């Protein structure tokens, strides 16, 4: 079974052959980010699928934040371009948790840790980090934890 990085490279080649500019542009930038991540540090290394997924998630988040900034500045055409790139990256991300699923996960984490009050946010977030990685934005998880603990 091919790794996520190999899949991205294969899809880039297919997009180039199909002359799909948006997918080509997006996958090139993402593969560059993967290369930068793999050579960061003292020794170059091969990224695991989880590390590749984290980079793709980060790149998608950058695109959504840029789209918001462009929309706020009245630059709709640039915002549309960023949203188009985010949509391309979303194809490679796991399905996001619904609000109900996130609420249930947070409630279960609070019950399993046995904590209460706003000072326990860190404990609950640590418990949830592996369960929500790549499936829910950290800000969204944090807001739900605050709501349930507050």
C-alpha cells in the first residue's frame, strides 16, 4: 500500500498530465513543505504517514486562514483561490469529527480523567490529542473542552 507522500507524488504527476493547474499548484507547495519538514533538524529523514498528515493538515489550515484574511481585505478572487487549494488538500485528510462526535469524545475524556473545573483543560486536552489528531482543529477541541469544563 503506498504511503501518503507517494500518493501525493502520483496525484501530482496525474494533475500535471491533465493540466489541472489548481491541483498541480497545491500539491507542489505541499510536497515542498514535506521536503522542508524532512530535512529540518540535523539529519534528513523519511517522514511517517502521521507526520505527512500533520504537514497536510497544517497546509490546509494555512489556506483557510489566508482565505479569511483575503475575504476581510476585500480580495475575493484570492480568497477563492485559497479555498480551492484547501479543498484539494481536504481530499487527503481524514473526515472531520462532527460536533456531536466531538462533544461525546470530550465528555468521555473528562469522565475518564475524573477532573473538573477550568484548570483541568490541559489534562483533558492531553487525553484527547491522539484521538482528535487530524480529525478536528485544536481550537475547536479546546473550545468544546472549555465549554464542558466551564
